[in-house]
């Protein structure tokens, strides 16, 4: 499978991941062989028991993480959300990457069905990218018929955590602008108190969607909740079927990393 990925997509960051997995497997195999052959004398029972327990725990943890990833990928699409955060991906010199194109096509589909939903396009400019990911997404969506007034841009993030953190700032600022506009037009809803006074009705909790590749939905939604979004819904775009297994394995490692770092 590693060789298939290399020929299909190139090395990228694949080599380190699979070499690390290979080294771990070889180490466990060598230790187990020494234990069975008693090459360096008899070993206490705790050694083979520890090895077996560690391997079983690793398999169980990986299986649990994969189930979480698959559940995120199978998330049902929620209608009429207030905002949908579209997470960026790599931008090529003259076009968007295949992964980003799939996300944008899903965003177009959602925007057509839900014209009142604002799309927050989130992604900064990498050192090898001609424009920011948000700007490339904006151009693609407008070219394909999405109204510019429906789009908000976030152009500073370089990771999933920053995507959600900066998008929350954009959404909060946009809500404040809308609130002021409504106040100026005197179109807020008022509630009468028993004593005869009036209070401005509290805004309902936001319904926010996170649109990203299917393998990425679970982690993105968990990070969004960590950053204060109350009602979060995943919107799943298709990913490359050849790379799906690898992407899920890499995503499991990212989930562990973000959990340890307190990002989710």
C-alpha cells in the first residue's frame, strides 16, 4: 500500500509515518523473538505479558479512533445553518488542489440549497502558494455562481486549530455588524416584561457547520467545540478513495496529538 501511495501521490510526508510504523513493528518483533528463544537467559513473565498488552491496547485505540473518524465521515448534512466554515487545503500555482476542489463543490451544493447561510472561507497563504487559500476559494465559488455577499474570508490560518479560532473571530465580528444594522433599522424583536418594560431578546445559539474532507470532519468539529461553538455540525466532502486509508491513519495520529496538546 505504501508503494501504491508513493507512485500515486509521491512521498510527501508519507515516508516518516510509514518508516516509524516499520521501526516499531521490527522492534516489537525482535523483542518477542528474544523472549521466545530466551537468547539472553529466561525472562520474567511480565515481559511477554507487557508486549502483548501493549500491542492489544494499540490495536484497540487505533480501532476506536478509526470508528470516530468514520462516524464523522458519515455525518448527516444539517440544513439552514447560520454559518458554514469551509476549511482550506493546498492551492496550486494555477488551480486548486483536488482535495480543495471537492470541498468547494460541496460548498456550492450547500449554498444552492441554503441561500441564507454564510460561508466562511478559511485558509491562509503558504510559502509555496500564489494566493491565500481563502482567496482562491472565493474566486472559485464566485466563478461558479455563489453570491459574494454570502462569503466571508479568513486569510490568516495555517492549521485546523487556527482555521476554527480565526473563523470564530470573523463570525463574531460579522454578527456584531448585523446587530448594529438591525438596531439602526429598528427591526429587532422585543419582549414585554410583566412590569411593562421591554428587553431585547437574546440571540439564539449559533448553528455552525464545518465543511471539510470526510476523514477530517470529526477532529474539526471537536476543535470547533473547544473554541466555543455550541451547536456544531459536520458537512462531509469526498476525499481521494486511493488515499483514504492512509488519510484515516494519519488523522488518527493527528487526533492523538491534538488531544494531548489540548486542542480538542
